[in-house]
C-alpha cells in the first residue's frame, strides 16, 4: 500500500519503508552509515483497534497489552532487531538521560523498568534497541560512528527550551568520548511550525534560551496574540551550536498526517503512541 504523505519542502527526506504490511519511516543519513538499525513508526501495520489503530506502542493508555506486544514483535521483525533486548524510556518531559548497559536489556518489554523520569537513552552496546515515544514532540537520533555509540531523546517544547540535544551529546561525551563534530543527527517526525500554536508564556522561555538573531526563524506572532513555534529549527540550532554538522531534518509533520501518525494536538489523550527505534548493529565492533 502506498501512503500519500503530506510533506514539507520540495524534496522528500524521510523514506517510507513497507515490509510485511508494516510501514515505518527511515532516515537516509542513518541508513547510509550501515552501523545502525533504526525507524520511526507509523499507525500502519499493527493489530491495535479503535483509537489505538493500529500500530500503538504504549502500554499505559488502555490498549490491550497483547496487541501492543504484537506490535513490538512486528516492528522488531521488520527492523531486524531483538524485541527481548529493547529498552524503553519513561518520559515525563525532563532532560534526564539514562546510560543503557547490558543489564538493562528488555526493560519495559520483558521486565519492569527500575527507573522513571527518563526522556533520553544512550548506549554503546550492540544489539540493544533504544525506544522512545511520540505524538507531536521531537525525536532526536544521534549516532557516533567513531566510538560506536548512539543516543535517542524525546524533546517537546519543554525539553527543547532546556536544550535536550546538548544534554544528550554531553552525556555521550562523558560516557563514550563522543565529539559532536563526528556525529550524525536526525530530527524526527513531529509537529511543524505551521501547526504548533503556543502562548506568549512559551515564547518568553524561548527568548531566554535562544539569542535574538534566531527569533525570526523560530517563531512569529499572530493577530490573535498567539505564536507559531518551530521546534524543528530550534533543535537544529541547538545541535549546530554544539558543533554538529551532519544533520537531517524531518519533512513529515505528525499533525499534518493524522491518518498515518498519532498527534496529540488533534487527538488529545484519545490515541496511541508512536515510537522511535535505534540500535547499533550486532556486527559493529569497537
């Protein structure tokens, strides 16, 4: 089945991959590295019903857990990763990062998470898949091809104003020696500037975090006193200020594609969750 995506820009960035009826989105920048398995889920190809239809990855919104687990099984199969070795975040709009080790394999899937308030995950263990969750907020994928390490972080407006991208890079630098100039970064499917209306209280926080020369690129005020905010550009600025040069930015907005993606701005809490997946391939050696 061919999906008719509403894309931003003249040229497609994300690739829509379909395998065994499961559709997921892929970044050419990460794919070309040949070091990772990765993807960003869509709503297409799962078994969840009703408002969770059909590829929902959250166990906490009332969906049948057997359906959710089957969705994980299907996604693991098409990505070529081990479901039993996935590690799930515990997101509460923080900028807390967890260093994932071998003993964490399976947490959130086959064993309980012994952590909370974790919006970012990093690891250098091949075969462990990092998993974070979305329905308009920004996924940040990071690959350090030199030290063979990865990071995956959830950055809503609260995480963005607190510079989640920088926090994740700093955690990888401390844990693995990562140099931002070496890394590949991707800013995943999330809400676009045209869809993201916010109040002045949010803009005041962004004005404190970002220098005035950036303001025209980040937001504009409307006649109703509200603002449109560009989280894609904000996260790109954060990464570039840290020295990252290889960045690929989504051309797909979650709110612009509600038939294919969950969007909190459209569906509120009556929905499932999308997920981002990132795994160092098992054959990767230090």
